[in-house]
């Protein structure tokens, strides 16, 4: 309880002259006399405050879906932030989502298609290369964003509690915006070269989901490791570039004979790239490669989620 010194406050107004008087006078309007002590704000009873108990993860819990759902507003805000910041203060804006795969397609068409004479399974090489670059660009963007998501939001991780897995997941889903924009170019190439999609295009969401699962699985591993070992940030561009040439983007997987072609499916992006070409261009079905790639993608997701949850409690201290 706080006591203040009593004081008197007088407000006055100047009144016009009254009849019979030539002088103005000051008439008091109100008087405020504070004699009572000023009381401080009453404290809020602890019984009315919500109790939040934060417990460490126990057992093999991949993701705490209920907790993620409680933070769904933050989840969607982070997606919007990633999309907005990616092209902030750029002249071309979202056009970079088209320029990057298109320029890569032109380079591949000149060096691999024309000079090296790489086979394109009977399709025009530009559309053959772009059909492979489209899912690869989605994977590479999602992987890079997820791997650097924790370090890029270090201030949030240190000051505020929220499910840390929200950061890499939102980064992966934000890459779908660039994928949707770049898809317009593929549709234009199909119209230009008069290539009609097959019924396998109905399976396109499955191949898209597999690409996201693979990017998230590897991204969880790299995001957790990047918190402790910042070498991941410098090695990631080299890994992505090496993985590009180890994936049949600029060349078809039909160059390999069995059983090497089936074992080639251990690269999880092989089934995704070949599945995209099969869905849009009607190329040879990837057969067992899809199954191998899907299994490897699931293994990466499960192991990445387990490792991420096991070291999540140390992020705020180490980052």
C-alpha cells in the first residue's frame, strides 16, 4: 500500500462581467482534494492463472501432433514469413521461382542435350530436363530452408517456448509456393511440344508427398546438427549439388541396366523424378524404384524425427 502527500487542485474559469460589474472574476469550477491513500493494483490470485507444464519427450514419439495443433497459428505465420522474406526487397520478386529452373534447363539443354548428346527417352530434351528439375527444385529449396530454420530463428528458440519442429516443417511447406509458380512453365512446355499427360498424373500428389517427406527427413537431421555444428551450413550447398548429379535430372535412369537400376532407387529422389516424368510425359514406369525410394524416404523421416526430438531440449542452450 502506497501513501502519497495530500494536495489540493483547483480548476478555475474566467467568467464574463456580470450585470452591474465592470470587472471579470474567477469562478472555481471543481476542487480535487486527495486525502485517501492510493491503493496499488490487487495481485491476481494464482488459482486463476493457467498452469503450463513442459515435459521432455519420453519414448519413441515422432511428433507431438496435439501440441503442434495448439500452435497452428504460429505454424501458418511462419509459412507466410518464409514466403514473404524470401523475395523481400527484390526487383523480380516471385519471378525467381521461374528463372532458376528455366536457366538450369537451358544450360542442361545446351551441354547435355546438344553437345553431349545425352538420351532423353525420345522426348524433347528441354521438357525432359524441366520435368526432372521441377521436383528437384522443390526438394532442394525445402531441404535448404529446413536445415537452416533453427539457426535463422535463434532469437525465438532462446526466448520463447514452442514446438521446435514447427520451424523445419513450415520451411518445407513454404517451398510449395515456388513449386506452384514453376509448374506454369511445365504446362507451357507441354502445350508447346504437344505432349499430353497420362492417367498417371493422378498419382502426382503421391510423388509430391514423397519429395516433401524426403526433404523433411533429411532437413530434421541437418537442422538438429546445424545447431551444434555450423559446418553443416557450409557443406549443404555442396551436398545439394552432388545429390543433383546423383539423381536422374539431366539424364534418364534407363542408362543403367538391372539390377543396378533397381539399386539406384536407394536414392530417394530417383523415384520422385522418374515418377514426375512418368506422370507428365508418359515415360517408362519407374516400377520397383518407386518402392525403394518411398521406403528410404520414410526411414529418413522416422530417424530424423527421433533424433530431432532427442536433442530438442538442448537447442536453447547450444544455439
